[in-house]
C-alpha cells in the first residue's frame, strides 16, 4: 500500500514538473509577444517565470535523482564488483539522505521566517517560492526510503532503456 501511495506521489510530482515547465514557457512567450507585438511589457511575467524556474529546477533535481542521472564518480563500477557497487550506492544514498534531512530541517525554519515576506510584484509569500527546495528534499528522502524498504523498483515505462 505504501508503494502504491508513493507511486502516486511520484506521478503527481512529474505531472507538476511538466505543468510548471509548460507554464514557464507560456509566460515567457507571453512576455515576448506583449513586449514586441503590443509594445507593452507585462510587469509580472519575469517574476513569475523566475519563480516557476526555481520550482522546475528543484523538481528536475529530484527527477534526476530517481534516474540516478546526476554527475557521479563511477570508478567503482569499473572494478566489476557488484557487492562493492551496492555498498557504495547505499553509502551515497545515506549521505544524500542525511544531507536532505538536515537541510530540510533548516528549510522549514526558513519557510516560517519568509511566510510573511511578499514578493516584489506578485506579492506572493516568498515561502511559496522557497518551498520548492523542501519539496525536493521530501521527494528524495521518500525515494531513498522506499528503495530501502522495497528494493530496486523497475524503471518507469515512459523512460527508454539503454
């Protein structure tokens, strides 16, 4: 049941990533059209695109983590020792888990601090923008823990295999 729940969370996060990226493209395109076609720049579009980009960056970092697509040192894989590869993989996961846990704890305090600070143009609470980091940490922590509980999961069918 937990695995099914987590699969749904991952699906929602991927859908949100696609929606935010699409919205960012539309907002930037709208800014260009209004500026050059109507000679009337939108005052809010640059700020919104920037905040969408922040969220896209954090969600994309989580997505890259799920595919283990981040830059890594792969010298251990050249030794062709599966036990050593698994141990190094678990060590990396442990380090990332601790890092995400510590920085998530700090981020929660930061979100409380910025909850009453409005953005310059849109007047959104800045904690909405900074919450992207917390979302990334929660998703990475969840991915690691689900992997430890259930073992390696089959890759998503939407991602082509090499």
